[in-house]
């Protein structure tokens, strides 16, 4: 298990941005179009600056935060969620923060 670190203000701002963005875009990307019947076969989200699963104060890191926004979205029942349709990729450069 790695060392946890405090949630920085820039990261908290990133999470607020993710919340607004993902709350709007998850259903747009994952729901079947009522007009055309089209459904995207796969959606991939890449977070290239992912933090840990949790921060020192218990706040969720971006991997947990993003997954929570998806699974608990008000439209989750209409998004046909499955591991084949939604790929979440989390990466970060720092090896000292694990």
C-alpha cells in the first residue's frame, strides 16, 4: 500500500470539472439514440493525471470519483453499462506516489 497525500486545490478543481462534464456527457455517449436507434459500441475515458484511490482526508481520487459518477448517474439504467462498452484508463507519471 502506498503513502496517501492531501488533496490539492487544483485536484479538487479537476474533480469539480469532471463532475459537471461527466454528468452531462456520460448519457450523451452511452444512451441509445431514440431518434436513430444508434448506440456507441465502446466509450473510452483516459485520465492521464490520475491520483490514488483515496486522499489523506478520505476524499476519493479521480479513479474512484470517475467510476462513481458513472455507476451512480441518474441515467445509469438507460446507458447499458458493461465492461465491454466502457473502458476507463488511469495513468500517472509519478512513481513516488503510489
